[in-house]
């Protein structure tokens, strides 16, 4: 089945090369591109019908992004769900997305959480990041769960500013020692707004000993990292 799947990938890449280089300027190029795409889908269909999860996921991706009828989201859900049930993490992530926005399936918050958790457990960093956002931004936030998922996201290589978000969750819990620890990590990583927020804490003494010298250092770091509010603060305060 892997061979069929890979053949489909190669055919689709051939179609993309035509689009990239010829920009389907001629009718012949367009016909060739469509032929490659059709053959690719046929390969994935064959493999998917025999239970190959990667091909099932690829069909779901195809229908969601390239489907041309009103049932495209339902078809995407159909194939993503088959791959997801087999434990294919990328398909589980897409299931979380479809349930979140009610695409091809009725909106279901509980099921979106379920599939995002499965995807995160399977190593999808963005799924863990989304769960962190959900738990921290909910009407009834659960900051402890948010911290767990943001931490997992970092372990999986999440590229976003999870350090800042973890610090913010600790701050909301009133744990300023851990909040500052994570804000410092974020600032050292080069996250400008994290350095700015840390500066605010030192300037006002909110949860930490007031320390204007440290505040100025953090404002300068934030400005160096390109955060405009920090640059404005330094100018307004003549620093």
C-alpha cells in the first residue's frame, strides 16, 4: 500500500510542477495537470479502500482542500475519520479541527477536545498548543491543564510563544515564582512581548519585588527584540 500511496504523491507533485513552471498557460498543460491529479487520487483511493491510513488521510486532505462539490467536507470527514480511528495523528488533528468548526459534521466541542488530545498524544505539537489555548481562554479557565498542554507542546517543538503563555497561566494562578521563571525563559528565547511583560512586573512590583533596574533591562531587551511598546516606554521615560 505504501507503494500506491507514494505513487500518488509523485503524481501530485508532477501536477504541482506543471502549475509552478507552466502556470497552466496552455490547454495541453492544463489537461496534463488534471490527468496527474486524477491518477494521484485514484492511487490514494485504492490504498485507502484497503485500509491504508496514510492514504485515507491524504484523501481527506484532498477532499477538504480541492473538493468541488457541496459534500467535500463530508467526504473529508469520512476519510479523516477512518485514518484517525487507526491512530494516525495528523488525521486526528484534522478531526479536532472539523468538530471545532462544524465542517462535514455537527459542531461538537467535546469531540474536538477528544481528537486534539489524541493528536497531541500522538506527537502533533500544534494540537497540544491548541488545547493549551482552549483551557486557558475558556469561560471557565483551567490554567493547570493549560500549563500541562503548553508544556507538552514545547516538548514536541511547538514554535509559538508557549513560554509566555505558561508564565501567564502561572500568574493567573497567583504563582509568581513560576510565572517569572517562564517569562525569563521566553525573554531568553527572544520573545519580545514576554520581556515586556516581565518588565511591567518589575516596574510595578506585581507579585515580585519592585526593581526598576531590572525593569529597564527587560524593557531594553524587549525593544531590542522589536516589541514597539517597549521602545515607546523607553522614549517616554527618557531611558
